[in-house]
């Protein structure tokens, strides 16, 4: 049986058992906590270079099965990959983004099933990083705290006009209207999100305050009509090549003295190349087609070039790790229900994606930053207090 396994695997000491298609099995270390059941004989040769993309793709396509908790599966498979795969340092190729490509990418990811997302998101369906002020919050509490933090950073006041770019199911838009008395114009490219978002606006009687529309950010009015702008979990879809245009559009849409909050995932590497050892390739193929993460330095440079002044930056990396752990566990707790809502292949993708992203944020492979910027008046003055104290008061 040893001859059936590449020599490189035989030297490893990992809590991993390989179970072969013929019934034979091989432990790579004592007390295995994870078992990879190899169903396709051709995979064994590829285990000499088990990239995260290879392992993930084989699971999604049913060429192997994974036994053990999904959290432990991610950890052990990462250690296997680290031991045998040289990280790719290739600089990224910029992806072409136009309205049709972006609409198709958004539809692929977000038009999956509202019911599926409801299984594991909070009650407001905030598909973005929560805010854990003590670390003991429930997912619902953390998402409400995130909404409040964003609104306070934007210094929202009753009667102001807020633009919500990438509004999702409208949770933040409704919160801002309800709790801070603002009018909100929210845009999304997901028809499924829009339909449910509008239902919830109507159910709360907020039709006179919240207007949600199916609209591309490139079609936004650029006449400075908005007092404040918030963009949460959206600019990851913009693409490196379009960052300048994205920032310029937001700058033209907000009035002088107004504020712009960009809350989104950022890359570890300054050149914006994706997570290594194939993890980024897996996400691009199965989860977020055409997504690109810029480094913090890249997006702040484009914000500045667009005529906005960056006034505050906060990393929420560990908050997102905790959020994703909640999401992953909630999905694992509802697998029986999930199998009735999405195809098996889709469910395999999402199980790996949520647990893998929790691991990635925990280990610093990617980050998430809230970047607050203002559009100064012609004389350079801005409409902000001298310190952050009012945010946390």
C-alpha cells in the first residue's frame, strides 16, 4: 500500500488519514482528526502538490470526501498544503470589468437563494463583518453594533440623504432610516436581494425613507446630492482597473463637506495579488467570479486622487474572523435544511468558503478596513469634530 502513495506524503506528520478507493488507508500521523477519502485514483499523484485550490476543487466536484469538523478540515488541509506547495508570487493580472460582467458575477453569488442566506445570516441578513465590542455578542447583536458604528462614524443626522452602495437586503438602510432619521437611496445588482429588501422596507413602513433600486454604481447621479455615502462589502467586486472610476463617482455623488465610508476586504500584499497556494483561485472559480481585493494602500491612494481626504481607518480583521465562525457554524448546524435549498455542489462550495475565510482572517491572509473620507470645502475646511470621541460616546 505504501507504494500507492507519493514518498513526500509518507514523510509528513499530520493528524490526517488518507482512505483510498480500494479500501486501503494510510495515517500521516498519530490520532488523525481528519480523513480524506480519495474516490478518484488519479488524485493520488496530484497529492505531491496539494494546493488549496486542488483540494477544494476535488471536494466540490465529488472526487474526494472530507471527514471531520469543517474547521479542523481547513486547518489540517492548510498544513498539508504548506508542507508540499511553494507559494505563488506571481503579480496579478487585472481583470476587465464592465456592467454586464459585474451584473453576471453579482447574480451568480447573491441570487443563489434568499432562504439559503437566511439559514446562517443574522435576522437583518447583513452579509458583512459584524462588530464585537466585548467578544461575547450574538451574531444579531454584533451586526446591529456594526450598523450603529457605521452610522456614528458617518455622523448621520435626521433629514440627511444617505447613499448605500451595494445595499444587499437593505438591513443597514433600514437601520439608518429607523434609528438616525435619514433618507436612504440604496442600490444593488441582485434581483433576489432587491425583492426581499423592498418587502422588508414595506413591512417596517419605511417606504417614505428608504428607496432601493437595481442600479450599477456607474449609473449613479454625480451631482453632489448625497450628504453621506456608505459602501459595505461592495468594492471587492469593482476590480483594480476600475478603482479610480469607482472613487471618482463616489466623490462626485457626495456634497462638499460630506462623508464617504468604504467598508471592505483588503489584500495582504501591496500589489493586490490574491491569497496564495490556490485559495484565491478557488474563490474566483467557485465563489466570487472576477473579484479582486486591493491593498489598503491602493484604495486609499485612489480615494485621495478622487479628491476625497481620508480621515480615519480602522481594521476589523478579527471581527470578521469571528463573524465568519458564526456563519460557518450556523450553516453546519443547518446542513439538512440547506440540502433542500441548493444543489449539493453549491453547499460543498459554501461549507469550504465560510470555514476557509474564517481561517484566512484569523491568520492574517486578508484584512478588512473601514475607511472614512470627507470631501473638503473649497477652502479646505471639513465638517468633523476634532477627535473620534463622539463616535464612542
